[in-house]
């Protein structure tokens, strides 16, 4: 049944994107973003994907058949530190689809990098130099320079 479904989706999928002779998939449930039978979530009864949430990420596991769609997806929140969450991903995904462990870890790694708060960048040296030149021209003190440069 899944091969029949794949044969219909292969050429008509709205998620398929062709670039430089390679076909990618924009489906959010496709962990590898490769348009193929192996990674297509619609054709496999078991699938795994990682999505972002406010505090971290969520690992969603699709298991079972389509008879009970409400109970098909099970989610695991990944709000711990990176290594503990990676261990959770390896355990859960390894039991469901072992070939997707690496792809799920890569996706989680990218999401966690995006979630990290970046420190404020200091003023560039060029801006500091311009502020000093302006202060020298106007003959004001360095304390007043900070007020003027803001």
C-alpha cells in the first residue's frame, strides 16, 4: 500500500523542490529534507520529526496506522540541556526508525543553536573612533561622549 502511495506522490507532491538535479522536500515532517520513499512521512507508518517550541524543541513520533489519527502522534519535550536531549533522541528514534537517528540529531542541533541567546555585540572600533573624533572636535569630555554617541 505504501509503495502505491509513493508512486502517486513521487511526481505530484507539492512539497517537492527540484534544484541542480536533486529533489528536496519542504515537508516539515521530513527530517532529512530529501524527497525519497525512505524519508517521506506520508508513505511510512512510523516517522519522526523535531520541531521548535518556546523553551527548546519537541520530538514528535508518528506510530501506528491511520485508523486512529488522534492517537498516532506522541510528543517528547526536549527542554533539558543538549546532551540529555540528544540521549533522549537516540533512545526514542533508535527504537522507531534507527536510520533517522543522525538526521534527527542534526535537526535538533540546528534548532538548539538558533535558540541560544547571543550576547550583545560591543561597539565596533570604527564607531568608537568616530565618537572620539567628534568629541575632540567639539571639545567635550569622554563621559559626555557616551551620551552624544547614543
